[in-house]
C-alpha cells in the first residue's frame, strides 16, 4: 500500500467577504453587508460569498456569475489581497474567458436552496470556470490505434474521480455505433472500467472513419486508455477537451508508426505535414496513398472532419513519423504510437506503443530524466522533439553539474535520442520541447526482440500536487492468457526549495526520485504544500501465465498540469499572480515559480 503526504489538492483560491452566515429552513439569512467598497472601485460588480457551498456570486446589471472556490482560501489570502483576487474574476468575466451559460435551474440543482432566486432572479446566469488546466476534465474525445496481432482485443477505458460526492460518466461512440452507450457511477477514489468493442479501433491503413469515442461526466474525472494486446499492454493518459490545442508535433518510434486525429467540432480542417526525413532502415521511406494520391516525406495532406470523425495514418515499415506536424482550425485530439516497435534498433519488433500527444502550447523547457535500474536492468531511452528552429538542448547530471552530452542544436520537427541515462539528469532547452520516455524490457543481453513502452515526460512546470491511481495488476491479454503485473510508481520532486544549480542562466533544483511497489488498490497521493509539485509515472511489466518468458509492459504519466505556457499571446499576464495558480504569469514558459522576474 502506498503512503505519502495527503491533503486536499490546491486549486485557485479567490477571497471574498463572508456575507452569509447560516440558514433557516433552506432560506439564507444575510448579514447586512457594507458593499460600498465593492460597488465603487469594481464598477458596479457586487460580490457575495456563500459559506455553506464555498460559492462566490458576482452580480452586475442583468447578469449573475457564480464560481466555486476552495474551502481553505482564507489560508492563502488576507483581507488586503481580497481586492486583487476580485479583480481577477472581473477580468475573466470581461474578457469572456471560461464563461459558460447556465440557468437558475442549474444553480438550484447544484446548491439545493434559494440562493439563485435570492440574487439571480430575472438575470442571465453564467458559470465562471477558472480551474487549473490539467489532465482531469469533464469531456474527452478519444480513440484507439489499430493492432494487427490482436484484432479481437477489446478497447478499455479506466475511469476515476477525486470528487468527494462522486458523479456519473457516459461513454459512447456517437457515429460508429449509436447503440453503444454506457453510463457508470463513479464513486470517490474508486475505479471503473468500460470495455468497448474491438472494431472501434482504427483501420490498419490511411483512412477517415467514424470511430471517435466520447466521454462526458458530471464532475472532473481521470481517464486512461488501456490496450489489452497480445504482446504489449501499453496505455495512455487521456487529455480533456479544455487542454486540447490546434497545433501538434507528433512522436512515434520505428515500426509501423501511427497517427490518429479526432475532431471535437464540425468542419474541422486538419493539415498534416510529414517530416522531410525519417529514421529507420535505409530501404524504408515514408510513402503511403490516400484517395489515389501518394504522400511522401515532406508532403502535406489536408482532410476535413466532422465532430467525432477520425483520421488515421499508418505505414507498415520500419520508419518513424516523429516530427510530423498536425494543425487544425479547431481543437483536436492526437494519439500516436506504433503497432510493432522494437527495443532493438533496425529489428522488426512486437511492441504496441501508444500515447496522447501534448499540444504545442503546453510544451516545456525544463525536464528531469531518470533511470529505471532500481526495478529493471534494461533502462530507458529518451526522445527529444523540438518545436522551433535553433533550439539549444543541454543535458547535465542533477548532482555533479558535469555535462556528459554536448549541447545539441535542433530545428523545428527534429528529434534526438538519449540513451543510457544512469542517474538523474536535467534536460534544459531554450525553446519549447517535448520529451518521450521509452522503457525497455529485455530478457537478456542477447534478446533481439524485447519489449518497449512509451510515455511522455512532464516538464517541471507541469508537475501536479495530487493524483489518484490504480495499478493494472491482473489483466487478460488479447489471446486470453493471464498477466500478473508488477506495478511501480515513480515520483520526481524537488528535494528542497533552494536553488542549487544554474546552467546558462537557467535555474534548476536538486531533485529526489522515489520508486514505490504498488498494491492492487486505488492510491491517492497529494502534496501538502501548495507550491510543492511532483511528477508521477506508472510502470508495470509481466510475464504471461502460459510459461513463456516474453515480457510485456505499460507506462503512462498518472496526472499532470497542462497550462498554456507557450501561448504567444500569454493571456495569463492579465491576471494578478497568486500562489499555486498554475499560470505562466510572467510569460517565461514556467508556472508557479512565483516571481515576476522573467525567470
């Protein structure tokens, strides 16, 4: 069983004067407020804090706005900080950012009293949502890659929630099979599985299909896409709609690479530009046909998708589609991987890889690399992908500060592989990059196949303060044999808050790495300090019960923040900075360093 610091996760805290104290027969009795200081400097806005529901109401003219705040907001602000925080909400309202049209009925359903009628009757009601952008959400647009070795294997989604009241989630395939719709009750800190017919997987070619999967919930949930394949059990962390973007560079490995795009809106125009060069066997080059047209390295393909439609690219060769650029006029989901990747270069492999790509707006510049020799001798490989020309990358050990690798200069869409990391290292880039983690499982040094899993590393700006996770533990493979996993959890966190290393004017920190051998229950890990964050990576490996010695494994990030730290407009500069707000306040591609100094 896992043990760690545990407390409620930190979210945005907004102070307001307590204007309501207690209730009588469901009707709120207000304490007569002095609202002069609200109405004057705030241009007609009035603020009301409802203590029973941790609810902030804001009214102005014919509009009523409601916003749920954390019950511990008093710990982070004194009365002098109240006006600053209220200005934040006003700016969100006036910028029309994260405003959702609501109604009196919705407020009545949420709060079970006459609060809505007391302040919002005959007004237009809006829900203000300024929560942190992370991997939890209420709506997801997902899909599953093809796997030729296990065409009959079901697709599976693993759902959980931190909400103390629990909620309902619905999984459907709106265009593919309208009759498929499963509604599940999610209870706090429990885990539910939804299996979907295997035919929902993408076809094994280049095609436009109706195979988008829709997940909708009444509270924030976490979703894992799990693949019960014959030779690999890889999984991916699903990203919700509110963190998706319009621009991506994708990452794959060698061996039947795949790209899957899912549209979230009608009339989504998707443009895919293939990399100009590919890593792989000399005789293998990027080349495929779609609607009679041949596409090669450097080609650009355009396709228009409607909501829930998917577009899938797969090339059955030892090539690599890393560096392909995917853009759209509306937010899209992008899932990539491989059908037959190998843990040995230029050798046909057997591993099924999958991961959901981070949008370019959420890439980072500071990462911590680690090794897995604590649990496996095989180790990991890292693949680094650049988003801009002339990106300088430096890798230095976390403790010694001696650079083992020479600084590299990458162009947009270029990648490099880092092997044999024997201790923790800092990877520092002067422009946004994405880092993939490829965990290797080999029976012996002479094993020419081995197994590989794929996950994405979070930048230090996207470390989180809480997550819920359940190990896979015991699963059935596509061939129905039983797998018993050894499940592990890797935690990376700052050893202390002292700045201990500066390399080329980039601040870094001493880091701690902790491996946990997990038991088959749902685990909840939370950091007590609002400004202290950590990264969690789930890994597992197993041998099948039929006596073979073939390893199979999975890996995926358990949870992370995905703030838009690379948005060129840097909209968060308009918001006053607060502790642990998850925003890139001074537009330096980092969050929560809490100093407006451009560092």
